[in-house]
C-alpha cells in the first residue's frame, strides 16, 4: 500500500487566520484520505509563503520521500506545494524518478503519466503566474499610493493606520507625546539614553511594556515622516499626511543626534562640572576630568585630553584647573552678552526697522519662489536622467533625497514668512533680550547655568593649549565675532565711537 504524507501550508499573514486555514485543510484532507482509503503515515504543516524556495518543513518532507519513507503526497491543491519554479521542478523530477508515485488533491486530478505530469506543470505554472501577477498588482497599487503621498506601511510612532480610509492619521494618545520628545531632543540637552528614559516616563514603551530599544529611538529621531516626507526603499517622497514638526526642527534634531547621539557611560564621580563638555582641539577625543586632593585637604579638579587616539600623537597633555575653565566659560558668555543700556537702544532701533523691512519682503518672497522653482526643475531633469539610464539607482536616490530636503526647507520658509510676515523682528527682539539675560548669568556667577547656556547657543567646544574655543550658532556669532572694542562698548565700557560698527554688523546680516 502506498504511504502518503499530508502537507498543509498557509502564507504568512495573520496568526489566527493561519491556524484556522491549516486546521481546515487538515480536516478536509483527513476526511478525503478516509474516503479514498489512503494510508497516511505523517502530517506536515507550516505557515510560510511558497513564492520563494527555502521552506524548512517542505524540504524535510521531500527529504523523507527521497529516503523512501513515503511515495505519495496528499495536499489541498498543487499551489500548496509550490508557487515557484524550483520547488515545482523538484516535485516533477521526483515523479520522473518514481520517488513519488502518487499525488492526491481533492480539487485537482493527477496521474503519473505524460499527460498528468504536463497538467501538473501547468498547475504549478498557473500558481507562479498568479503570484507574479498579484505582486505586480500590489506594487502598482503601492506606486499609486506614493504618487498620492501615502505611505503603504505601518504607521510610525505617534500615528496609526486608519483601516477604513487606508491612510495614516495622528494618534490622539501619542501624537503630542512624540512631538514633545522631538522638541526636547532638538534642544541638545538629551542623549539617546536620556531621551529613551523620557519616552518611557511619558508612556511611550515597547510591546513588552519596557523601554523602547535605542535603535527604535534613533529611527524615530531620523524619520522624515514627522516633517511631512516619507522614505520608501531608500527614496524620499512628498507625503500628504499631517506633519508633526517642521523641517527646521528636524534638521536641529539631526545636529543634536551627531553631538549627543552616542550613549554616555555613567560618571563614576560627581561634581566634575565640565566632564564631557568639550573635546580635544588636536585629536578630537573627549576632555576628561580628575579630582586631586592635596595634603592640606583641599580638592581640585583638573581637565585634560583622554589621549585615546591611536593614529594621532596628541600633545594636549597639560592640565587645566576647573577655576580657569570657569573663567574661560564666563568669557565666552561675556562675548555674546548685552548691557541693559544697549538692550534698550537696540529695541528702539528695531522699531524703525519695522517700516523699512516691509519693502524688502516682496523681494524675499520672490527669491524663495525662484529657488523652489529651480529645485523642481532639477528634480525633473534628475528623473529624466535616471529614466534614460544616465544614472544608477543609488546615485539617483541620493541626489533626489538631497533636493527633496532642500525643497522642503524652502517651502517651510516661504509658508512661515507668508503666515507671519516680518516675524524675524520678533525673533530678533527675543534674541536681544536673551543676550541681555546672558549678562545677568555672569552677574549671578552660576557656572552650571553659564555652561548650559553655551551648550544651547553653540557647538564644537574644543580645548587646545589650555584655551577653550567654540562655534556660536547664528545669530550669536555676530556678537562673538564683533571686534573687542565694539563688544566692550556694547557692555558700556568705552565711548560711543563703536556704536555704528555694532549695529551695522547686525543690521546688514539680519
């Protein structure tokens, strides 16, 4: 009597549907075996697609057939056995070599004759055609959704997949929380591990209720979906969903990710104020701190390069006392501070600027529109070059992503300007007031506040030859680069001969 293996398969979809489908197949095949008086020696079943070779259970079953442990297969339909040419060919080859002498299907007739094998190959071919055609239809639908600006994938954190309209909409429970997280990280005050803890405190957790993995946190921070674009197969596309943040804020997040993205080890000692605050100006490695206790009982803190570079023989081994570091930090704050007298004069000057700036607004808007039009033309030419096979896919995607990012930034500037008009005046007013508050930080003599202030308004803090240097963000750079005499005048230390220089510098670069 011919021995049979029962084989059931369901493609990987929903787990409950898989179990029900396999159970239904087993029930039908067991009844069919009883009706046909077939001798079943073993049952095989798995939940895996057959469009590609490599199914473990299927290969195990064919291995047993090659050993002679059975010579027949009972399945619901030929497409349960194979939807690709390799697995289909293996079945037909085993029939040719008489390793398989019988194939039984409740929905398909087969005999080991030339006609039967031909019909079986046709059935396998139809199954492959169905899979290929279905894939093409799905991809065509995905391409159409992309043209409409819709992401055909699982919604990122803060959004949910709307099943009725098949769109991605903001999740009322998490949208505001994720927005708060993105804004907090952009401030530059958080590392990845710190923002991970903040997300946990807001209830943004993994499926197991624990902290989100750091890799997941990083994906959230680098996902262009949050500013209105989305990435599909390495390519950036314009989205039609509601953005969570602006492109400008997203760019600030990327800067903060470079500066604070690596998880930091917990400090073994407390009270080392400037540990991790700067890097070595020669080799680029972190500046570390040491605590020294003198015989008199006094405690001193010293800062120096870690000297971990293996490629550069760093010469920055000299120690810098914490008191000297504090003095230099204060000098840095002093560079961008503004006295009360000049705060009032600047604010008065700003009011006169309000009228003059209205005339330049029209030209500013027109320039932005021209820049956007130029980028659109570049995108069209880039697409034509790719379609004409002048560019490889990777190069095309890389160039397109850069242009899409620039286009989004300009569009946001245009929208923001059209909505707020001369909003820059308000921003400059706030900057002047904040620069005046920097003067108060010096008066309070609080080194922690001064250090945090520098972290917020600058970057690339480095220490070389016992001297602290850094880059100031715009517009703080204007104050920092102003000649010393003018800066001293802004603090009311010299006469008014430098006033024109101070205001002209800010006025011509607003």
